[in-house]
C-alpha cells in the first residue's frame, strides 16, 4: 500500500487549511508514514471561489455523494459544520464503511451518541481532535496520554472570541459592545456571535471533554451555561482591584458523585496561569490523580491550527488502516460497554465563593439589611466595599462571600432584589481559587 485516498466535504476556511497542509507537507507526511495521503475528491457547494491554493479542477464536485460513494476513498473528512446535512453525510459515510474525521463540536455534542454508536456497529474510527481547542492536542491527551488517571478537575478557556473580549476589557478598559465590534472587524467574532458570547460553543466542547474524561454521555441542557454579555467594565475593574481576572470557563469536577459541569464567567486569581491567557487563545487545565496538574495552551481556532489537528487525525487513521486495525483506541476513551448516561450535579447544588455587586439607594441601613438576608441563609461575607455614587442618589456595594451553596445564594438574591432600596438587579459572579485545583 503506497497511498490512502481521502475525501473532503467542506472547502471553507479549515478545509482550505487542510488542503494547504496536505500539499505543502506531503513529503514530510510521507517520511513519517511511509506512504502518501492522497486527497482524491473535494465536495463543496462553491467550487469556483479563489481560495489562494491550486487544486486540480477534476477532483472538485458540488455533490457530497461523489465523496461518500467513491469506493476508493477510505477516510471522509467533514468540515462543513452545523448539524445538518453534516450528520446525514457522516452517517452515510459510516454506513459505507468509511472512517471519519471531523472538527464539528456542535454535531458531536448534540448527535454524538448516535454517530459513535453507528461507528462502533460498522467497525470504523472517528477522529475529532479539531473539535476542542483547535490545534491543542487535548483529545488525544485525554484518550491516551492521561489514560492512567482519574480526572479530578477540568478548567478550560475554550472560546477564543470570548477570551479576546474579556482580555480587551481587562487590559484596555473597554466596554463589552466596543470590544465585540472590534472582534468582528478583526475576524475573531462572527456577524452573529451568540454561540460564542453566550457560552454555547464552550458548552459544546465541554460535553465532549466530559465524555472522554468520565465516560459519560451528557445532554446539553444539563450543562449550566451562562455567557459574558452581562459582564460590565466596573466588574472587570473591581475584580482587578481584588486580584482577579474574569474568564469564561468550562468547569468539570468529579469527586465520585454527580459530576459538576458548568460554563460561566468566573473570577480567577490574576497570578494563576489561566488568568494570563489573553486574546483569542485557549487553555485547558486538567488535574489527574496520578499526573497532578497539567496545562494545555495554544491557538483554539483558525485555519491552520485546526487543520493541523485534522491532519493529526488523518495520520492516526492512516496508520491504523495500514496495519489493518480499527478502534485501537476506543472512540470516547472508554469501551462502549462502560459508557453511561452522566448524572450532572444541578447548579443549585454546587458550592462556591461569590462576587456580588449591588446598586442601592444611598441611605443608612441598606448594607445591614443585605447582610442580614445573606446571614439568614448561611452566607457569610469575606469582604465588602462601598464605592461612591455612579448614578444620582445610588451607590455601588461590592461584596465577596465565603463558600456558600448556590441554592441559598439564589434564594437570598431573590429576596434582596425585591428590596425597595435595590436600584438594579444584583450581579453575581462565581470565584474559583488555585487551591481548589490542588496546587
């Protein structure tokens, strides 16, 4: 066998990067593999667009079926994104006995169980390194490098758009909408940035990591998800005064009971390595019981980093094909018989420390009333600062609590926000400390 044929569905940004790598690194890949990876067919709705690379027009098609039905193609790469028709294309290719490579995190988060089951039944592999963290090899690390470990915690900055926005708000003092517009102009944010800024993209990626780390299949609705659109410059500024930076984090924790899985803006100590991750970069902190603390950092998206991850999957699958094996490593790290539906801890049952911002009428007794309500629900105050007036007749009170139960905190805020002295809805942000990571 001197070559393995590959078909590509989706000739967009990442697809273009994949073609570029296969062309420019053909000799390097052959030296490492001992044979050639040949891109036999490319399918895309637009095959006339100039993508800045030369491709033989004879291999281009507007029909995905030309890739899926070709008996000489052993691996199908899906890079169109979205749920449909990507799901249908992948299932058809699996039914034809073809191995799959995809970077489609939304598809795997929503339809992963169906797709992985079909792959098991048909004896094919699925590579999805590019679905989480772009060029960061976190998937393979969880499946192989950390296989000896029970994963205690995962803390991930998994969305470059949100991290860029929060970084600019932190270092430049800009407002959310100002930075979002700048991010869109620079190509870091989509015209409709909802999936990024509301934490949905991060939750998709977290669901994939949960499967690999804990052998669970999780429904997206079970992952508490909160975005960054409500984070105000005053919160960013006061967090800095307290010695914290605000990051949109994917959080997973396991202590033997239900798994914590949540996505929300989080105050992290400014001197922690995750806090230093700026701009559109990603980072994933993983603590295993044997290895201890590890940190993976790099470009979380983009043409070439994601294409690099896709090629890593291609090479892995080609090596298996050459040896006549498949599923040498279980698709989701655990053997299918040991995958289970995950029990996710309800957000109301977690415990955390909290940052609170109250906007109140400037009159005596307000702080004591707030403190009393918190105390009645077993929430103790670690520190409190009252700032000068920001709006007429109102002042801002910043508060940090000791560890408390989320259920109690939400009950307290429901009472507090009904007080006549409260001018605006209370802002709540959760705090995570490096000591919780076992450092």
